[in-house]
C-alpha cells in the first residue's frame, strides 16, 4: 500500500502557507470608534400655515423635539461594522394633529450594516471601494431625492445593499434598497412616544445609482421605484423612473451657481386605497437653479428659483404632481416640523438668499421667497404668499452649537381662508451637542 505521508505532508505545507498569508490580516487589532450627537429644539407657531376648519388645530402651537444619535464603528482588516441608535421624541405639543412618524421614532437602530472594504490602491480604471449590507442612513447629491433628514426630527432609513466604486474620476454608488417604515403609526402611540421596531417591505423597492465627478461638479442620479400592496402595506403602486442631473459651478471665482433637472416617468394609482385599482401615468419634473456672487470675502448673495410640476386635472389619466421620493425640503423652502413648509410639488418659488459666515463661529442665513402654485383649478387663486426667513448658528464651543431661526409668511389669496387666515409667525431655538 502506498504511503499517505507525502500527501499529508503536502496538504499540511499548503495549509501552513495559506495560514501564513492570512496571519498578518488576522493579527490586526480591531479599531473602534464611538460618536454621537444630541439635538434639542423648541418651536412656537402663531396661525397655521395651511387653511383649515378642523377644530383640532389651534391658533398657537409649540413643540419640544429631542433627537439623540449614538454611532459605533468597528474596523478589522477589510471588514467594517457600523451600528447607530437613534431616539427621536416630542414633548409639549398642543395635541398637534400634524404630529406623525416624521417627528417621533423612539429608540430605533437607524444603522446596522457590515461592509467589505476594497483595496486601498489599485491601478485599475474601475475598482470597488466598499460593499455594504444592512440598514443605512443615506444622503445623495442635493438631497432632493434621498436624504436622512437634518432639521426634521425623525430619520429616513433604508434596508438593502450599497456598493461604492471608483471609475476613473467618478465615484459611483449602486443601491438596492427597501425604504423603512417608521413604527408605530397610530396617533395615540406617536403622541406618547411609544416604540415599535421599524420595518421594511419586499413590496416596496428602490434601486439605481448615484454618481459624482471630481469635486462634485456633476452629480447624476437614477432610481426605479417599484411598490405594490402587501398584507400589511397599502401603497399607490408607484412604478416609475426618476432621473436627475445636477451641475455646480466650481468655486474658482466669485460666482456661485448650480442647477438641477429631475424627470419622472412611469405609472401609479391616484391614491393608496386598496379599492383604487386604476393605473394612471406619472409624468413630472423639477427644475432648481441658483446664481449669484460672493459680495464680500465671507458673504454670498444668490437669486434662487424652484419650478416643480403640478396637476389640476385628476380626470385625464396622468398625474403631473412631482413625487419627492425620500428627499427633504427644509434647505429649499424653509422650516418643516411645526411650521410645515410647502411640499415639493405643484410649486413656483422665486427669491433671494444670503449666507454670511461673518466670523469663525457664526453662520447666518437670510432668505426671501415668493410662492405660487404651478397649476390651480380654473377660478382658484395661485398666490400662496411671501416668506422671510432667517437662521443663525453660533459655535459656542468646539462641540456645542446654538441655533436660532424663524419665518414670517405674508399669506396670499390662496391661503387667506379657513379659521386662521392671518399671516403665520414662527420661531425656534435649539442646540446641537456632539460627543
């Protein structure tokens, strides 16, 4: 019988070589990092923004919002594990009927994903930087389509796969996502800051890519949203493509400018009611533009315009109201939350914006906007009004920032109705503590 010794010796030798090659990576000690932030904000409102005759609305409203985030990152060789806990709660509201899932999300894992890191240095035109699986907070491009939310109290989260690549001078991110629904959803539980584990659904999926050039001069996005009704999910059966191109003028002179065009095409239902089974076309668009100059070394002044398609005919089989997907709007139209600024649809917004960093610790925003509807039914008013807004941030300590802001809406004819037709006055104060 032939001896097994040479064969066993050969296998042991190969095993030793593989183990020897693996030991340097395994010998690395895991690296840990823990960080977080706490945002606390008090808001006060006189006269609701939108017309209402609902007796649940009061002339005055207030809210104290608390948002705590604690994030941990472990890196070991080419593996990375990220976990983040979010806690969004609201107090002192006057039985506010506008309070919802966008404000309250108690003690929730807003991030939990594992990543495989690519090679640090490659000579290839195409290289993988990171591929991750799990739950994410994401902010893409202008944040008009996908954003985690900064000013808003509760965060947008997504379950799925995110893969980051380098292609020549472009960074490209491919995504397969299931948007997460914040729970609980009933008014009583939300008002009591009760908690339930958030959930994503296989019946609602979003996939596509986000890419940006060097220095983010060009940013491109394309997403296909595919949703259907499920056992625990009622949807508008949105199935459409959203494509965005965003150009920002490089800061090589005193001029400051950017422009974004977003197009949507596909199908949907008019409502999310299970009894609504009629499929209609989705055809919508958005244009954003801003142009201006640095008027001093630390102050810019820009003219801004947002024109967003709307619909005034629900009987023609086509919906032209723009769908903002999972973006946010505070940076375009003013404060959300208690103030409840305008949604990103059926809108023409024109104005001026000044941003001044008048000291190393201070950042001041002053903005004037004129609002009108893009489409209105025949005989209806389209003048929403004129808004003046300010926001002042003061970095009191390296990790402690104060913020003060407010807005005044001179209501136009379209809003001068209901129980509270007078102008809207809003103010807030808050702080951010990082650790």
